[in-house]
């Protein structure tokens, strides 16, 4: 049956409220800090086929809006009332995307008919594996990333599978915490079931079924309307992760976006090969996998804030993702740090759209900030503590009409900070500083958001800190329309002492008693020429400690209290050529060697090799090209390097 627009709107409000109620249940009953404070969880309702039609707007992670549960739903042969399915295996249908994320789905029946599913996930602080918190870029295969469960019934007709639960809790570092979070998830599923029953009693089953499809169709139409307002064209954008492995080479993420009318093709050909590190993104090559589409959803919602948040948003897009690449790895590639790659990919999508509609979208988001986890011993009780203490985030990029948000925004706005008092109450550390880092936001007419900084001291030997998603210590966020890049990230051990150590992009550190960690996210970028920023706004930032006097003079041409010098400096800045895209000198130097032509040649060569040779071949070709005196940049030196490699290893062709 069809459903009229007024009824659909009312139905949509009820569906969203049901998803919100699930989220509040989970949020209020969870045990781990990462769930009850940072809110790394989702809840929602999906169709019997697995398409998410209702999601919360107030709580939880916005990454998985539109996640399709169909592959795991179909993995179980039958459903009965009281069942709950579970998985955390990234390769079982590519729904779960790394092992700490436990996904649940509960079938909801009405008078014996399956009408929909309650769904959702939480990120567990630890699910076992090689390192505390289970994740590090140094891991090379998924087997090292903790215990995995294929799609299985955790609850069958209302009865918990205690044996399955016992196996899970035996293999994790904080079993009480994991069990508490899992119970909160189960409670959220029950809340969703109750709310769906209330909706069916109110609207009737036929209207409920029509409403599910109607909401998906409406989001589809809204997305197509936004695309219709973007000029047809081909829009290229690429960016880099600092390292494709510990101490490794840059990892390129490439997008060729083709807008045609109300549809878009997102071609990721040219992205780096599958890595022997855990930065791979498990998408299964899906035409609309949610990890590929997170940036898409953010952009569309920015361009139309009234848009519904459900699976219909991604329908107008089709992705091309070659197999055996960092965005479509094959088993058993490690995938635990896929969130770092996904965050950079979000920026790539934002950059492509920024080129399409530069007057409507902001500059580059910060990114590169880690999720901080501490595994230590409480000296008073001897108890081992495993906890997430904070996401270290940067701000949003400067926008055409406003500064970027400080400390949060862009593609990390859903991550909530944990109050210092809670961290110190739950984890035996001493927090010395937590706040905003001056001079970290890129200068511009509209300044990029500042980064957060965290300093803390540990008290027990054998304390292990994991800083998941460390990045942007080399390649910075990109400024647009004359704006400057944000500052690079930082990671220090014992700063300001004789034992100072720059940890770079290290993500697992073992500390001694008394050691201090200082970590700073990268900053977001500026929009528009900095010399166009009102002097009063610069002076306000200076007074608030957001920028230094040196940065005010150097980047903005403002010397507080000296109008003549300000006028002189600003005239000099205005006379310099304006740059519509500024990724920073680090990337520009790198791309003097690794030009688009060189990278295109590299992509063609690697795509023709067996998957297990690709990452090795990339490293070898880089070494030969970087050491070569030739700097033609036309691809010839890459092909010559591969010829030499093939002569050394004739078996490379398989």
C-alpha cells in the first residue's frame, strides 16, 4: 500500500523515537567508558531484508547510518520470537567492520509474522588479541585482533547461550566490562521490540510495512535532490595516511567522483594495494558499503540538514572498489584500524564535493586523533584496569560562513569526551592537562577548529597505552579558497625532560611509573584568505589564547594595538598569490616525486600482480624510485623500477 506524506512524517517521528529510546537504554545501562561516555555505539530498526530505516539523531556514532544488515540476517537459517543474533567477524558478510564491534540483531514479530529487526553495535574496549584494546597498525592478520564470532544466535527463544558467552569472556581482558555492555545491548534490543509493537498498535501492520519502505524512498529522493543541485562533472581528490605500516610509506586513497544528474559514481581505483598492516577496510567490494559512504552521508546532511538518516541516502551512489586494495582487502588481512582509513576516506569524499561546490562546504577536517586506551594496574588494589580514557579529536574545517568548531567537529563530532573526574575515578592515572592546543587550527577568513591536547602521568610499571588511529603527524589537513592547513599531530613521552621521546605515529607504548604522555590531535584547516579575517576576530582569538602573537602576525597580518603595522602586514599578505587548495609543504614535496602519472603507473603495475605480492612490490618500487636521480614524473621511472624488480624476482607474476 502507499502512504500519504503526513502519515509518513508522523510515522518517521515515531520510528526515530524508537531508535532514540533504544540508544538511551544502551547509553544509561552500559558499563564501559567508551560506550557510556564516548558513545561509540549504534541502535536502529531495519527491514526484514536488513535495510536500516530508523536511526537516532541525538546519541551514538553516526558512522553506520544506513548499514545494511542483510548479509548477517541471511546467515542464520530461521528466526523465532526471542532470538538475538550476534557477530563480530569482519569477514562474515562485511557487516561488522572490526572485531571489537559486536553487532546484535533481534527479529521482531507481530502475530507470528516477522515485521522488522532491532539492530545495533557497541565497540568493546577489548576483545583479546595481541595487544591491549585489540588494535594496532602493527598487526598483520585478522587472527591477531581478538576472538571472532561468525553470525550465531546469542539468545535462542529467550534463552542465553551461556556456553558461547563463557567462551567470549574467557578471551577478553575486561570480562566484567564486556558482559555489562552486552547486557545493555540486549536491553536496547528489548526496548526496540517494545516500541515497534507500540507503533503497530497505533498505525496498523499494513501502514507499518509501508512506512518502512516510505522512509527509505524519501531519503533516496532527498539525496537525489541534493545531487541535482551539484554541477555535473568529474571531481578527483586524493589524500594520504602517513604510513601504510609501522615506519612505512604513505598510503594513498584515491577517488574519482562522477556526478550525472541525480546519481553519482564513486570510483576508488588508484587507492593503494591491500596492506600487511591493520589499516585495511573490509568492504567486500560492495557497491554501497557503509565504510565507503560515511563521508557521503556527512556531505549530504551538511547540504540538507533536514535529510532523513537511513539507508535510502546511499541509493543514488555506486562505488567501484577493486579487490585486493586497502579499501577491499581479502581474508585474512588485518582490519582492526579500519577507522583511521575510514576517517581519511571521509575527508577524501568531502574534498571531492568541496571541488564541486566550493562555496557550500568547509575546508579539511582535522582527523588523525587517536582513541586513547590504558591497560595498567591499580597500586592500591592490585586490580588490572583496561579502559578507554578519551578520544583525542581536532576541530571542523573553516566553513564558507563560519569558523570550524574547536575540539570536535568535521568527521569526529559524534565522539564525546570523557570528563577528567570520571577518567581519574575509573583509571589510576593523573591527568595533568586536557584542553585546546593554541595555533593548531589552520588560519583563514574562517579559522579551522583547534585540536585537543591531553597530558597524563601513569603510576604503575607495565602500563600499556594504545593510541589507536595515530596519524596526521606528516600530511596535514587541507585548506581551501586561500585558507591554510591545520597543524600536524604530536605524540610525546616525558615532554620537556631529559628523557623526551617523540613517538610519532606509534600506537602502542609500554610505560614506566612516573612517565608522562602528551598527545595532540592535528588541527582543522582554514577557509578563505587569512588576511580577510576581521581584525577584531583575530584579536579575540589572541585574547582567548587560541592563537599566539607570532601566529597572528605571520598568518593573519595582525599586530594587536598597532594599526599601521597591521595594515602593512595585511597588504603584503594580500599581494601574495591566492591558493584555492593548500595541503601543506610536506605533501607538495612528496608529490614532486610521486606525481599523478607515477602513481597511475604504480596502480596499473600492482593491479596486475597476485594480491600477496602487491604491498611488497610497492615498497620495493618506492625504494628504487626514491633512490633514483631521474625525476621525470611521467611514470617511466616506476616502470623501470618494476622491470628491475621482476628481473630480481621472476616469480612475482605468479
